[in-house]
C-alpha cells in the first residue's frame, strides 16, 4: 500500500503536496488551534472581538458607544417625620407607618451601540440597545419592624433610600438615591401628673381661748399632659385642676376658704370643698371651681393657693384669722 | 327625771327654733350629748344649711371627745403645757416676736377701722378703701364688721391683742391644751395598735400588685402606710362604738347631721417636737 502511494507521489508530486497541506489544516482545526473563542464584551468597546462562527469567517463584536442611564429626577418621599400617638399604652409593639414616594424618581434611558464585523467580508452590522433604570420600593435601614417594643417618649430613625436597578449591569451599574433619615416620634397621650407644695400655716385668732394655731396647708396641682401630633410636630396641652388640702379638725370650729390662681389668670378663683361637708379626714380636698382648663405649655406656669380662715365663735360670730405664714402656696406646673 | 330633762331639751329646742324663725340674726340651737345640754349659736342670716349642719356636727363631736378625755383622766400639767407652748410658737417657722409684731400691727389697723365705722359712723366702704384694701379682702372686712358691731365687742377684741411673747403664749394656751389632751387620748388608744407582718405584706401586695418595686425597696414606706391604715381602722371602730354608746339629741330639722358626726375624728396636728415630748410622758 505504501509502495503504491510512493509511486503515485513520484508521478504526481503536486497532488501529494495538496494532500499533505489539507491533512495538516484539518488537524489544526480538530485540535482547536483555530477555533474562535467568545469574550465578554466591554463597555469601552473598540477592539475587534472573536465571535462564534459556524463558518471559517469569524465575526467580531464591538461596543463603540455605551451611554449609561442618568438620574434626571431624584424624586421625594411623602414625609420624613411621623408623630405617633399610642394612646396611653406603654411598651406596646406597634407597626410604624412608612412614607411613600410623593414624587417618583426618573432616569434618562441610556444606550449601547453594538457592531458586528464579519471578518471575511469585513462587513459591519450596527445595532443600538437601550439601558434603563428600574426603581423598586423604598428601603429602610434599619428596618422599622426591628423597633420592638416601641416606647412612648422616644424617637426611632431609619435611613431611607431607593435603588434604581440597571437593565444591563454588565455595562451600567445600578444607582441608589438617599432620602435622608425618617423619624418616628412616639407619644403617649393623657399623662396624669401632679405636683404639690405644703406649708405649716400659722394663724392668730383674736378670739377667747384660741390665739395662735398651726395647721397643715397643702396645695396639689393635678394636670393632664395631653400630647397630640400636629403635623409635622407634636403639640401638647395641659388640662388643669387644683386641689387644696387642709387638716380639718373637728374641734377647730373655723371656716377655711381657699382661692386659687394660675399664673396666667388675672384674678384668683374661689375653691369649694369636694365633699359636701367640711368635716373629714386629714386631707379634705378643695377643688378649684373652674377646673379643666386647657392651656398651651408655657414657661413659669404655676398655681397659687391662698387660704383664709375664720374662727366661728361660740356666740355665732366669726373672727377672721391673721395668717402670718403658710397661707400662700405656689406650685410649679411642668 | 331623764324624761323631764328630755322634754326640757325639746322645749328649749322648739323655743330656739321659734327664735330662729322670728329673727334673722344669729340663731341658737340646743342639742344634748349624753344629757349634757349644749347651746349652739349659729350664724343666722345667710348661713347655708350645710354650714349649720357642720357646726352642729362639730360641736357634738367635740362634746363626745371632751367627755371621753374626762373619763380617761387625761390631764396636762402646767409644766408640760408651758414646755409645749415654747415649742409650739416657734414650730411654724416664724419667731414669736415677729408673730406678736404682725398680729399687733394688723390688729391696730383693723380695730381702728372698726372704731371709725362703729363709733364714728363713717362709711364702711370708704374706711375699707382707705385703710384695709391692701390688708384683707373686702369679704373679710365684712366678717369683722358683722361680728364686732358694738363698742363693747371692739374693746373685747382689743383686749385679746398680744403685745408680748408672754401674751401670745397666754392667749393661746387653752386651745393648745385641748389639742394635747385629744392627742394624748388618741395616742393612748392607738399606741399598741400595729399591723401584723401579714397585714404589711397584704398592704404591699395591694399597693404594688405587679411586685415592682420590691418590698425591700419600699419597706419603710409600706410599714408607715400600713401602720396608719391600721390605726385609722381602729380609731374608726372606736369612734363608732362611742357614738353607739352616746345619746345624741339634735333638732329634728338637723337629724341628717348624724352622717357628719360618724366621720372618724382626726388626730390634732401637733409639731413633731411636741409629740416627741408627749410620747415620753405617756
């Protein structure tokens, strides 16, 4: 067989050369030396790229022009402050409200030019694709659901942002918009408060067998702090009422009257006993007649109680007492 | 004899009631406590029924307490009274000299104003505006006038004005003596009345059902409050017992004062400096 081939090669040397060349070329192809390799396209583009081809003229892809999308409207959230009333409940986990998008953000559409060059013919095919940003939901960090429990009198804050996800993250990255901090200010309404002052009241009665007497005089200011949210900030009001207390001894046949004046009032207001009688255990309460006054908080707010005593003499007459000390008590309301 | 006394009391009460209806001035009422007859003069015209009831109730209560003090043989020596008075006049935070000065000065201007109206017949409002408008409310001036409408009453008033610390003590000692006597009575009644450990724990659980703060944190507060509550309960029972054993007669129209009479009496207010002495002598 080999002798026959050599004879034929001697007779047709050109045919032999062609066969050898063809065999060599096919060998290279099968061993992969001349196989086109796919390469990731680069946003910068420009350089010829091999392209998978099924024929022997590989195409090359380039991206000579890539324009990423740009944010043209950063948008806005509906609010960055929530004043919340938890209605007197304490230590209660609650679901915090979330801001929405008052203005939806927007971005100009980007583009990417793709050129495909056929190497054999050197024909270039060009096409243009768009690249967009898609905005998702608002993101909070930390997540408000992690605020548990939500306590009155405290503020809770989260960083708020939104992400525009790129439609072609190989060429254009996603972008984030920050909306700063969102704060949840938690209130507890209707807090009952009280403050009191006390003094030993010295009184002198020009009455037979009475003279100098000591009494306990107490003024208690009771008030309700009524917080409420007045967008965007909180407001609070005070509901005021006052009580004065005097030890009412059964053998002291005096009449104790009391007036009361808040610092914002121009004249004192009379107080009356809470109970029908003026005989009672120590701490008989008097209440300002004009109770339940609503005022805005103000500096220097106080209440002043002023006691007046009259001794009821055995003959039915009354002798006003000279109050030397302790007749006036001022209590600060905060 | 008792029936006669009772009839007499009722007769006096009826007479007093008739006087009351005929005259708009101060009215006299007669009540009796364990057959001790009390003449009670009450403000007449303008006195609210609640005021009248209170005054009647106070006098009745006072009479029961006084009788109990007498039965208990509680007495206050002059030495103890003087010692307590020395403490009493300084316990209010003012110096006795200053008290005398204030009372004398205010009395001088009040008595002068009263004389101008009662003796010189000057207009009461003019006198008030000129002398007293910065010293007392107008209603107080009216009270002074209504109760001192004669020269004799103004002279009496003037005799009660202290001009020295000794006067101050002298004019005040009777009311202090009574405070001390009543204080000693209530102290004697309740000094051995103390809450049991179980009652203290029960009080704590009632006040702090959640268990916070812990008992050890508020032990002192709880013990004091529980002790006061126990004393109050004891005194209330004692008082209702006294009332049940007393014969109290009041005019028919004031029968409802019984509700006021039932209220547990208070322990008179005395400064700690005085109660410390009284606890030692009893």
